[in-house]
C-alpha cells in the first residue's frame, strides 16, 4: 500500500503529474512543511532530515548567489551523488502573488519550481530530478539531485579537443531538447547558456532553473523565438560557429514540425526557415542588452570561480579558506558583540585585514524592503556584494574574506565585513609627494581602473577614499567608495574621470 499523503490544497494539482506518490509532512508540524521524493525518503530519514528546518540548516559551498537566495552544493552520507540546495532567505508577498496569478497558488519560487520539475518528469523532459522542497517561516528551499557526468554548455564548447561530429551532435541535441520543451507547452524566460548542462559522454542535454517557467496549451511563435534568441545571445561567438547555431535551429524546427500536425505548419519551405531565423536574431539583439546575459559572456580578465560558505545562515558568509579556520561558534567577537564599531585594522588567520562592523537601525529601509518584497541589505552585506562583484569583473581590489548580518530587533541589525588590507598610499596623499612625471605615468593606470569599474556597472561614490597607489599600480581599496548601478550613463563616466583627474591635480 502506498504511504498516506498529508497535503495542502495547493498540492492537489501536483499529484496529478506524479507517477508515484509523494510523502508530505503537514505544514502544522514543528520544523515547517516538507515534501520529499519517495526515492529519497529512506535516505533522508536515516540522516535526520525530517523537517524543512533541518534542510535549511545543511552546510555547503555556495555556487550561485542573489540578494534573496543562493544555491549550495551539498553532500549527504549514503547518497550516490551530490545535491544542489536552492535556499530562499525570505519569501516575499509579491512573488506569492505573481505565482498565484500564474496558476501555482500562493507559493514560493522553490515550491513553484518543484511543481514544474514534477510536471517535466511526468513528460520525461530534460530537467534534473527533484529530491525535496519545503518552507519554514518566511524561508523556503528546493533540493535537486546533481546531474551525473554533466558540465555546463559554455565549458564543453570551449574544449578544443571536441570533434566536429560531437559538436554537430550537441547542436542537434540542443535544438531537439528545446523543441520538445515548447511542444509540451513549457516556456521559460531563463533559457540561457549557463542553464544548459551537457553529458560528457552522450551529449544529452539537461535544462536548469525552472523557477519562472510556465506551462500553457500552446507556446506562441513569438515566445519560441524569444527564448531561442536568449540562448543565442548568452553564448559567445567564439564558442559556437554560425553553422553550428544554424544546425541547432534546423534541428529545433524539424522536431517541432515532426511533433505537430501537418496542418499546423502549412508552409514547409525555406521562407518559413528564414522567418524563424530572423525572429531569433532580433530577439538575440534585444537580449544582448540585458546585464544578466552580458554577464555570461567571457570576461577578458575574469577571475577563477568564486566560492562562498555560509556558516550561520546570513550571520556569517566566508570564502572557503577563511571558513575553515573561522571560530566556533561562528557568531563571536570581534565580529559580533563586543568590539569597536567602524573600520579597524586586524590580523586574522595570518592575514592583514580590514574589519568594518556596525549596528544599523533602519525602520524605513526595513519597511521599504517589505513593501518591495525584497530582503533588506545591511552595509556589511553591501560591502561583501561589491567586493565579490569587483573581483568577478577583474577590477583590482581588496579580496573579500567574510561578511554577515543578523537582525537584532524589528528595525535593527548588527553587521560586519572582513576584507584584505591593501598595502600602499591613498591617492589623495600620494599626489602631494609624487612628481608631475609620476602622476602622469599613473594617470593611464587610474583611467584604466575607472573604465573597468564602469564596465562592471559601478560608479564612484567617494573618489577621495576609493584608490590606493602601490608600486605604481592602482587598486580600489575601500568598497564603500563604490556603488553598483543598473546602467552607467555617459555623464557619470565623464564625472568620475573629472574627479580622478582633479585628485591627481591634472584637470
């Protein structure tokens, strides 16, 4: 006999898409609501993962992060392969309303994606296998199993040893996989190169990130072209030749025509192929202006993969080498509790560092975050975000060690940021002792640094505190002097350059 199912009203649609029953713990139980896949129920029970709260507390290394959520790679004893834990710090009312309007009920992104993964599994489409999902308080999570022997599309296409036949096979598999998705009525605005995994041996394709996907009776041609165009735009020209892209598009159209009735495609000639190609290219040009798409293109000075470990939820987040030597318990002075506020020079784990800590009371900021249904971000988390962002774009700056925040009241929070202490002289002091020739030689390096900031969608907030000069090189020493913006305007570019020239005394 199948196990008894305790479920909510919003779960009634989910069961229709499952080939086997799921085990659901009722929302009223301590530890939140939890749904587990039957294939993993015994495994999770043996290791004590029986509530949503225990899943949310799992340790792991962050592989992708956003202000309100992140993804960690975790291992569970006894499991044949690793898992990826998608964890939401806060579930806002706006996303619940949006998901309700899309037909998923008042649920989180994680619950919406879990339902879609179950639907995709019932259709045997190209998606990872879900393992568990649930909510606890205002937080939510989704656990998916790692796809075996799979690498990201951009990585496998950059392999110069890949044969021509293999590349052609891969192109056809991509086109066929997207066609099967659209034919089944699924559409996703998150179709991009970083969300496509490829099996190293079979070149089978798996598509990731379904939190914004929907299912309709019919996917319109404009939506089809828009999503294929997004994938095209997110894949750098150097990674796929025009002929390979055309091969994928031809495989896509062939699979669509084979699956649909002949009457639905009366024009089976070259003009319809040209029309599809034109629509995809127009959509690609539009998507190429999005920063989320530009970020996927290879950066000339992009640093190695960035890694973070969450030690105490939002209270402490550190790079792996710092997390390994972080004190236990993680919430401890001088980072929290007793200690000087503001910036101070410290030495931690054999490294010279700057520790910035404070206590912020922000009633209007917290209220505004609630109204926008977004997490509130303290100055400490902002510093960590800026340093990580600058490192990703190759801007010469201090290395981030750790950051964190913890809410102490309805309006207050403690926070800290720990980062590398750069040797050198602040620019505003250096100019008084440097000769004109030295200042002129440094000008080009300073202009190049400012241009990198602009390319990273950053502008100067406090130029006097931003830069240090060390052995003739320019570094961004204080992340608080920089601000991330949606778009750097021409006037902002000119203003920043004028300000740095004024600091050099070379207006």
